[in-house]
C-alpha cells in the first residue's frame, strides 16, 4: 500500500514540528554555553541570538573555578548527594521490601498510612517547626533526613519487587536467609535497573534542591551549590564572584560569569541522564502504569 | 459472638507478629520517618486553631478557635491569592495538560528510531535542569536588555523588563513550565501507547482505517485511562500551585498577579513569623486540595471506572 499524499505531507510536517520543538528546547542551553565561552566585551556588544561564542575567552570559567563560594557549594552538594542518596536507597529498599511481602497482616494499613501523605500534608509552617524542633536546622542533615523517603519512588521500587519470582524468597528462606539478606543480597542485585532509576531520581533531586537549604541553612559555608546559584542568578549578586579578578573590567566579566556558573553546575547531570534514559523510561512505566 | 471475634482477632495479631516480627523491624525506620516528617507536621497544624508562642510549644499555646480562619477569609488578600492560584493552575491545565499528549502522539508517528530517540532525549533535558537555573534564565532572558526583547525589538514594542509587568507573569510562568516538562510528561503516554496490542492496529487497517482514524479509534482509547488518572491528580492539585518557582520569579511589583496561596503562606509564616495565621491558610489549602482530589476520583469512578483507589 502506497502512502497517500496527505500522509506524506503529515510525515514531513511532523518531522519539522518535532525538529523545531527540539531546537526550542535545546537552544537556551546552547545560548548559555556560547555566552559562557564568549569574550565579555564582544558579548556585551552583541545583540540577539548567538550561533557561536562572540569572541572567545575562558576567563569566566577561570573565575568560577577559583571562586571559594562556588567550590565550597559544589563540595557541600557532593556531600549531600552522596550521603543523601545512600540513605534514600537504604530506607526506600526497606520500605519497598516490606510492602512487597505477601501474607503480612498490617501491610495494607501501613501502605495506606504512607500513601495518604501524598495527598494530605500539614503545611509548610508546621513542617518547618518540626524540623527545627529536632535541632536539624543549620546542619546539612536538614537537607538529608527530612527527604529520606520519597513516596512515589517507594511505590515504584515496591512494584518492581513485587514482580520478583516468589520461589526466590521461598528457597532462600528455606536456606535460612534472613529478610535483610534476601533484600540486599538477592533483591537489590536483581533489580539494578530500578536501583539506577532511584539513584538518578534521588540524586537529581538532591543536586537541584534549594528550598530546604534556604529555609534551614544560615551559615554561608554550608550553602549547597543551588543556593549559591540563587544568589548569583536570581538575586543578581555577582560582586561576591569577582573577588580576585584584575585582568578584565569587572562589570564586563560579570555578564559572562553567570553563564559559566550555570554550565559548571548543570553539566554533571546533563551528561549523566542520557545514559540512564532507557532505565528511567522503564521505571516510569512500571511505577506509573501499575501504581 | 463479639468475644469470639475479638479472640480470633487477637490470636491473628499474635500469630502474625510471631511469624513476621523481623519484617516489622525492617519497616520500622520507614514508619518512623513518615510519623516524624509527615504526621508530626499534620499534628502540628493544630496551631492553626491556637495562638502559637514558640516558648510555650504547640500544646501549651492557647486555643483561639477559628480566629485565624476568620481573619484570612475577611482579608483583602484572600480573594487575590485565590484568584491568582486559580488563574495560574487553570491556565497551566488548559495549555500544559494536553501538550505532552500531543507530543507523545507526534513521536508515536515517527518511523525512524534514531530520530524518535533524539527528540525524546532532547525534550527530557529541561526536566533535569534545576529550578534555580531555569528561573535565573527566565529572569535573564526577559530583562529589558535580554534576548527575548532583542528578538521582538525589531517588530516594534518597547523594551521592558517583562517580570516587572503583572500582565506577563502568567504567560511566562506557564510557557516556561511547558518548556521544562513537556518531554518528561510524554514518557508515560508513550509507555501507554507502547502497551497497546498491535493486533488492534492490524484489525483497524483491515477495516480500512487510515493512520488518522487509527489514532482516533485505537491510540487515544488505548491511553484514555492514563489520561484520566493524570487528570484526576491535576484537578486534585488545582489549588496547590507550588511556591518554589514563584518565589524565584516574583517581586513585589507583580504580587497582584503572581502571589498564590502557597507563596502567601511562605511570606506570612516564615518571613513575617505569623505562625498560626499562615498555618490556618495552609490547612485551608490542604483540606480543599484533598476534597477536590477525592471528588474528582469519585466522579471518574462513576463515569468510567478509572480511579486512583
């Protein structure tokens, strides 16, 4: 059967629309990349879209990497991501394992207690007071413990555990393996795709989080990267960035430095997610369609 | 009889505990987490009915009944933030909800696997960029000297910092949200399309249905239940426009169009220390959200048996 003319027309239009959408999606990031590599004076003189860097200079990157606030924020964020994701994975597997077990009397009750929190919350102020009353404020723990389990991720992992063949549990129990052994020695190694999705979701969540840090962290030395970024990008506070810059006119470098900061802060995730794409697409499928 | 029932219940609990106590120990940390970080704040929400004084604690502070709710309903801000919340969430529902469905339908028609992968990878990207960066870019691009102004400049119009004009806030908010989430939102629909039985398409082709007819009569019905579930969730969240993005974007000059319930709670509670008052506003919001969700779910169950629970 030959495709009709209108069918051909549609195919061409479809490709055009999707290409245009991809361009609109990607261009802002390309613009930031070009701007960050531009010579500040040329960049300031330039009007409109950039199709390549205006001039070329790595000065902005040099200043970003020498800046103690940025490097300190980077380090704090790495600490938060590594310890946070470890705790997330541990807690989420415990919960998912329990909720995937059959013949447990209170399982559905506990499931309801957990799912209810997705739809009803006490609100921002009581949450703030709770974290404060536990004396977690102004410590990095305030950014790790209160977000130890994400209910959506928990359900996703539970669904994956429920698909485990029952014989595995039965035969391991006969061999005298405890539940913890089954969970960490058998279930987790057998569900690496889901673990990868968890690492990505939780990791990105911690990497990009800023609100809890704004609420609970007062000490500038404890600022995670996103809070430093907020000072620079949203509150337009670039002065702190320019300490130690003599070679360029300070006002000019401030223009391109913003873009270099964005690239430095975003590159780790943008290079990571395409490799995990096939896992998280699958993960979203089991989590969303059956959950 | 009832004594007998209680007996069997008790022995059931006992037997379950003896058999499964190690499982309960496993779930204990998770349960504690939910109690401390989700249920304690729900309990703490009773300060909405009190005049909370930090030194007296939640329980020791005096009861004041519905005073704070009364004050909120009577205030000028009540109508403003209710209107803004509804405008923002209805606009993003009308434009933002269909967008990923349309994208998924278009991607589904692409024959080349490479091109389809490429479009998906690119459109997922903004989902992974932090809100701080996205909002920083929005602020930068819409400044009077920003890139948006320099593009539309030649077509007339004054160069203005768009985020200082209340009329521009909602379009900027909604369009940037679609930019960030359209690709991510399409994953679930693509997954639903992938699980449609190919024989349905074969049958439709034999019946002489073209691609358009197939989309209408096979693809759309195949993803209808997914659409409905997500719509229920959206409707349940219609009064919960998040504060994070708005706090990053707004400024006092545009409060009249950008201040929503959650940002109002944030300002009143955590910046002006009106603990009890803002808890009352937050609780009002939570209760309405929950009611809307239950209502939407009930309605959908009535109409076509799709529901969350």
